C-alpha cells in the first residue's frame, strides 16, 4: 500500500511539472564533503568549493527554500539532472527520495523523486548523494532533466516550480567548483540566484532572510 501511495505521488508530481509555475523561493543546491561528512542543517553550511582530486568526493543534492503558502508549506517532489567533467570517475549514486525514477551514473543523467510526506521548509533536505573522483579541475552542476528539459520542485499540493531553464525558471540551481572557483549556493536564505538570467519576479527578500543566519 505504501509503495502504491508513493507511485501515485510520483505520478501527480510528474503531471504537475507539465504545468509548472515560476515560484522564486525554492532552490536545488549542491554541497560537497568527504565520506565522513554530515548533512548540513542550514543553508549557510554548504561547501561549494573543493580542493581535492584523485579521491572519492561526495556531492549532496539539497532542496532549500522559504515563503511557501499554506497549506502546501513544503515540497514533495523534485526533478533535475547533474553534470560533471567527462574524465572524472563515477563511484556511486544514492537517492534519498522515498521513490525515485532514474539513476545518475553519467554526466547529464536525470532523476525524478517523490516523498510520501510533505517535507517542511524548516531546514534544507537531502535529495541524493553523488560520489565522484575528480581527475581534473572542474564543476559539478545541477542541470535540467534530459527528458523534460527542466529542473523543478513540486510542493505539497503537487504544484511544480521551475528552477531551470532560465529565464522561465528562477535560476536557483547550484554548483560546486573543484580547484577552479568558489562555486555557488543558490539557497534563498543565503543569496541571489546562481544564474544571472533569473526571472524578473525573483524575490528581493533574500538579503533579509540571509541576515537571520548570520
């Protein structure tokens, strides 16, 4: 029965994503750590720059946001892809959704995930962990799902909000840089979107929200 419920939620999320809206205050972010790392509790704890090559590195897909309207105060589904340099070695993928369709094993692969219960907005949520061994300086990025051409998050009423592509989405898709830059944390409580071509309806409240975490 539980699996049937999850499948139903996944179907609803996919259906909703075909009629997505641009809701600004939701992000799909990345955090990097070693194998002994812990899931960040706050968006200001995300690490987006990494100085290690030739060792397994763990890239956490995190969902973060604020200002959902009740009663759908949280999220219940997500769709996205991940990409990274072709010469890097893949060493694992784990989805933390209750049910997921699609594994990420090669650059550009995508996944759709759903949760049985509404995930509230009190802290960032872990959606998946990708293990890679960087073999050169490069970037791991959230990108669109290759089948739908979008990255988006469905709220607890199964209404989806576009993150990518821009400018239709809000541009809040993050990345981690390995030996090449600072990376980017797109969470609304931390800063503006990572992509400058974000929607003109983007919320301007991020600076105030960020101040609460400092």
